[in-house]
C-alpha cells in the first residue's frame, strides 16, 4: 500500500514540476492565507504575553486606592455661599484608613501604604532627581519584587523610623559604579540614608510606564513609611509654612493645588480574586464614612481593567484571524479550479494510464496527492512568510509578536485540510473519465 501511494505521489510530483510556475501561482492563496494566520496568531500571543506582564507589574488580586487631590461637587444652581456652608471636611487618605480597612475586612491579606516624594539624590559628586518612596514591608509583595543583594527592612527599622533604604537596580548602577552599595550612604533630600538592599532589575517598557501609570521601579529609593513621615514630611500635619504658602497662592489668584493626603497610594491584596469586587464595594462604603461623604479618592481594580483589555484584544484578533482565513478559502478554491482545468487538459494522459492498467483509485489518488502537495508547499512557504511578517510588525510598529509552535502545527494541518478538501472533487472528476473517450480526446 505504501509503495502504491509513493508511486502515485512521484507521478503527481512530476506533473507539478512540469508546470511549476502554474503550481506556484495556484499556491499563492495558501501562502498568503497561512502567512496572515501566522502573523495574526503571533500578534495575539504577543498581546496575551503583554497582558500577563502588565498583571505581574500591577500585581495579582490587588485593589488600588488613590487620592483625588482636588474635586468640586454641587448642583449647578448652587451659589458660592451655599457651597461654603455645605463644604465637608475630609482628612484625606491616611494610614488610619489602611489600618481600618485591614481590620474590618477579613478577606484582605495585607494593605500596603505608599508615600512618594520627588527629591534630589546626591552621592560622590553626582546628583539626579528621583523618587523617595515610603513603604511598609508588604509593598514588595504587591508586585513580586526580588532582592539582588542585601536584606529587607527589619521590624526594628520599620517601627523605629531608622534612616535606611533599599534602592532600585538603576540607582545602584548610577551612584555605586566603583563600590558595592550595601552599607554605604546616599543623600536623598536633606537626609543621608544607609543602603541595606538592592532590588533586582525589572524590565519595564516605556509603553507600560505610560499605559499603566507606573513608575520606573529601577530608579526608586525605598524607605520605611514611618521614616518618611517623621524624618521628611507628613502632609496630614498642617505647618506654618503650609499656611503661608497657601495664602500666597490665593493672594496671587492661583488655584489651591495643595495635597493634604498623607498617602499617595494604598494597595490592598485580596486573598482570592473572587472577593475583589465585594471587597472593593465594602472598602468604598468604609472610606465614604471615614471621609465624611467626601469623594476624594478613587478605587481601581487593575485585574478587571486588564482582563477587559484582553477580551477586547482577543475579539480583535478573532476578527483579524477570520479575515485571514478567508484567504485560505480563496486559495483552496483556486486549487480546485486549477486542478479541474488540469483534469480537462490531461484527459488523454488519464486515458493512457487507465489503458495501461491504472485503476480509477490510482487516478483519483494521483490528482488528490497533487493538490495536497501544492497546498502543503504553499503552507510551508506561508509559514516562513508569516514569521517574516511577524518580525516586520514587531520591528516597525513595536507591537510584541510571538510565533508559537502551535501556530506552525495548525498551519500544517490547515494546509493539508485545504488540499484534501478542495482537491477531492477534481480527483473524483479525473477518476470518472471513460478510458476509451479519453484516448480519443484531442
């Protein structure tokens, strides 16, 4: 049986070689169809990988609470005097909010407060603007940070507001070129901090920084939140300088943009993703009561936003894949048309083969193998073209593309199926030819 198939394949292959240009033109639909499918699947895989990397950056099962620095509420017909009388006081986002949320909702694993201060970083004659971030130990679990060297903050350093810090990989490479950073001091603002740890480098694209609203973690300096509040500034405490500065702003008819929120961000880790929505609703009601019904905060659920984005991209990729699949159907129809024309051109050849002892099954198998060979050859060329297209898309549009082994296997299967499906009818037509009529055909 195998020898029988090989013999008919060789005859089919010889026919393709004799009409190789026509066979190439016939396979163009398959080539571009498979290439389009490969490219679309690569874009889909790249989008999926990008979503996963974004979720890793933002953390899994996290809820983010951010303060709204300035917000005005009221009806349009209200006068300025009405607004002044009804204005409510809110303490802003504070550490007390974090403790209240943690104690009041059992499904929460931990709460990570965050205070960010723009400062000047100075060491060994070098200076650079950077961000000093006041945190608790749980912060490093929110986005899966890892240490390259050194240690995390100890409970003593956290509770006693010690002047210590953990620096990002970029800070270490810029300010500690000739010596190891551990145990050395670096000046942030007006205070020298002792380096106790260096974080591993995190690969973050400019697109993710802009799209997700995150910082470049490699250039951050982290210190205990109590160190930030006691040794730098506690925005929840109004000082004489704040009053003078605010008065100058109003005297110059400038809007009041003062930020009196003690915290810049609050990250809440939920035990299970199924609790994210109910926990966020409970948190919203708790914060509303604590802030005296003033909506000066916003609650963000990154996982839901990213999943919605992933669903949108999946729908987009399905549509593009369906459009690309049309090329495969068109290519299959092209194969069927050319093979039908080939049957009509080779009726005398069919008659000679039948007269020499070939069976109708042999004739059918010959034309079917010819169609499958053309389709598979087009599929192989389409795979290489699709990989090149994927590379070009990533190179010139900066869209991440990933060509997977599954997409290549799918392309082989689709190419074979197209050849088998659209080659069956011409093969059957060839086998139905009458040998006597075929021999007389001119």
